[in-house]
C-alpha cells in the first residue's frame, strides 16, 4: 500500500507546514517523463524511511508551485518541522535520495 500522500493547498498546510519531522514534497506533472520515473522510487522510499513523502501536481495546484518558485520538474523540497531545508531538482536515484533523507 502506498504511503505517498497526494496534497492540495489545504493538506499541504497541515501535512507540511504544520507537520513535525522530515517531509519530502515532490512537485510533478503527469506529462513529465522524469516525474514518471521518480514516482516508483518515491513509492519504494515511502516504505523505507521515516520521512513523509508527499506529491503536488503542478498543473492542478499551480499556486503552490509558484509560491515555492518551481521552475522545472521534478523538483523536490525537503521540509523539517515545517521549514524548508533543501531543494532537489531533477531525477534522483533511490540510494542517493534515501541517504539525503536520512541525513536530516
């Protein structure tokens, strides 16, 4: 069962900005090839790390994408206790992404 959470504006606030611990937010779109390749990696990671993994569809929630200055996708932003701590642009392989998430 997937632990990846699909976000909208309201759930972004509760899951990410008011959340505790580490949250990775993947900004993606259905037409984006690298985003499609990243999806299964994030699904697997959601089972292996303590961080919450969330997704925001930039076509449906362009306001959130604009607010965080998303210029290219996939872009992943890491939040810790509601504060942005890192931004990762482009497709990342699972081992590198897992190591990064476990370092916060």
